[in-house]
């Protein structure tokens, strides 16, 4: 095994670096989408520009991650401050792309950070696409309290279309395209119906919208990509995340009990946890709650 590691290690480092820089580049494009989509601007034209002076940004001032520090977080033309969100999104996307690639089983028995392994390389770009959409939805929801239909409805369609071509996306026991499509549709249906029901009950109890419909569509997209188990996991974990953050914000006086808090980011965070570690956590939970058979 050590000899295999030695012979494969240079390629491992190479593809790790490629994944990181690939993620940083997609993070740069994500920043374009986060700014333009809610404002109904094209994400293709014009080229990246400063929102303060409207000057187009030269390519050498638009290098992911590095340019933020080289320019000292200021526009090269008007010296207006650059939001730290830009470097945050680029760095976050880069590391998530790297971690997803590291999930790919290289057959030397090493699983960094306890990541759940995947053996089909085609799942890697699918997870990258899912993370792209989740990050986009998160930052738009934080700023505008909406989740674009391109993320939610587009995610549902993409999940349903991709699943038949990669059955292993829904687990090693799913081996046919029909079973994979069924798992995708089941995940979307369960996710949509769960949060839609919660939304209806909340509206009846509180006499107002307890949850945005964008959240309902987002969990449907998560289910279409990741399946019904991921939906159950995501709903439970996101509720925990949201409760902790909400209680903390109210306790510290930063929010009031009646304040609206976006739920989409917590759904996205929980879905990313599933992508990285979900199957391992699910198995551990099932083993914990299932009583061991008595031996005599």
C-alpha cells in the first residue's frame, strides 16, 4: 500500500490543487451571480465591474482570492472598499471543491477528515454543482431574503435529469437508472411536502407566513440531488442550526422574537454536511438507535 501511495501521491497533490483553483474560479463566478441575479442582470455581460465606479475590472485585478489581498480590499480605480464577502465566497468554494474531490476513493485506504468515500468519479462534478447552487442560494437569501428559482426549480430539474445517468449518486445499492430516478423523485417529493406542510401549519398557528416558499423549493432541489435520506437529515440538522443561531441572536439583542431569519442558509449548510459526511453519520445513527441483538 505504501508503494501505491508513493506512486499516486504526486497526482493526488496535482488534482487537489486543480480542484482548489477550480473551486476558487467558480467562487469568483458565484460572486457575479450573487450580485446580479437578484438585480435581474445578466451574469454573462458585461464583464465584472466595480459597483461603485462602474469601471470594468482588468483580468489581473480579478484573480480569485489573491486580488482581494493584493488590492488591499479596495477598488484599483476608485479605492472604494471591496466587500469581504468576495474573498469569503471564493475561499469557501475552493475548500469545498477540494474536500469533495478528496472524497473520491483513491484505493489506498486513506480517508482524510473522516469524509464519506465515493468510488464513482462522476459524482464529484455533481456534488460541485450542488455546492455551487447551495452557496448561491445562501448568500442571496442572507442579503435579499429570497432564494432564486434558478437555484431551487433549476436544482429540482437538474437532479431529476442527472440521477438516471449516475445511479450511485443515491447510494451503492442503487444500480439502475429507473431506481435512481425514483430515488431522486422521491427525495424531491418528500422534501417539498415536508416543508410545505410545516409552512401551512405555521401559517395557521401564527396567522402569518412561518416559512418562505423558496425554502420549500430548496429542500425539493436537495432531495432531487441527494435523495430522501438526505432530506430527513437536512431538515433535522438545519432545524438545530437555525434554532441555535436564532436563540443566540435573540438572547444577545441582535434580533427580536418577531424578526425574520432566513432559513435557506441552514438548509444549505446541513446539505453540505450530508455531502461530506452524511452517509457515515446516518449509519452511526442507525446503529445507535437499533438495539443490538442479544446473543446467548
